[in-house]
């Protein structure tokens, strides 16, 4: 048995390996078994709500914290329960000043259930090509932007992050969950801050939470949780702060850890 009451887990690189379309049958079965034991399972991801619809069908979680903390999505009810958008004035300033600092930068954004992009923005996922709103980036500010995305094909991500951070100052949070995009959320919006909000609404504290991750946008969550577990092959920043390391995502690391913790028999 475990004293934890809530499992918070990243998806890409944690629940499933890069390139996988869905978590393995073993991982899905283990998460459903954890829920059956009375634990709440929360997906905490950089993905937008439309990126977790398929997982909702698999009944592996109760809730999804999406867009790095900017949106909370109730999976069974298929509705947003919390939005923490960038203020329109901040979106306009970031777009304008990043363009001045890095000519050629292009933008997209997550806005609730919608995806908006500039015509020059190259999409990287089939979901991004499903009825996007195509418009100039300053038009994004007319919507509640959950996450502003910036990319520059001629500039290293590290440099673009540095420029974005200097421009944003205290008005926004700059992070990344992959090798190309710079991801921008409202000030104070992180996986950890929204997870804390969700937990408080349920009468839970950090000590009740077991968290899993693999990438730098998971650092705040794993640091806040009562126990932070990373999968093998995680980013060095995660390995430096982890309480424990489990097997890789390709080897069902989250399932392996939970099976051992909860006494769940792995499938034959």
C-alpha cells in the first residue's frame, strides 16, 4: 500500500516513448488499476486538450493539466475547468519585441480547444493541421492564449529561449518540452502551480503527490511533489533533482514503479 493519494505524470517521454502513438497496454492497465485502488491520476503535460482526447478514451486518468499548466481539462466531462491565459497586452508585446530581436521568428498558440498559427509556421503534428485558425500573430492577442509558441528555423533554441526570457522579464514563463519550440505561458503558470491548485481543491498537499517526468518543464512539478520520479534517459536537469529513477518510457518505467509500489501484478 502507499500513502500517496494522487499520481501526477507527464505524457511524452514519460508515459510513452518518443514517437509512440499511445502508452503501452501495460501502462494503461496499471494506471487503471491505480485508479481502482482509489488514487487520482492526473496527466500533466505540455500538450493541449485536443492532444489528450485519445488518452481520455483509455480511462487512464481523471484530469489533465494541459499546456504546461495553463489549462485544466476534465477528461470524463470533456470540458475545461480552468484557464490561465496570457494577458493580451503581454502577448502583443512578446510578439512585437521578439520579432525585433529575432527577425524570422514565427508564432502559433494554443487557445482553449483551438490551435492558431501563422501561415509560415510549420506544424509538427497531425492535430495541428486539423482546422487551425491561420492568422497573423498579433491577432492571437484577441483570444485567451493559453500557450504562445515561437520557433525560428535559423536560430538555436537555446538562443531563442534566452531572448524570450530577457524580453518577457516577469510577465511570462518561458520553457520547452522538446528540441525546437519555445513555449510561453502567463506569469506564475507552471505544471507545479496548477497541480498545487488542483490538489488544494481536493484537500491534498504536496506530500500526497507522486510525480513522474522526464524533461525540463517537469522540474517544478517534481520538486513540488512529495516524491519525484524520473524515467531513465531523462534530461540531466531532472536526474539532478529526482528522488528516484525508474526504467525508461520505452520499458514502461511508470508502470514498473507503480506495480512495485502498489503490489500490482504485471501482465503475463
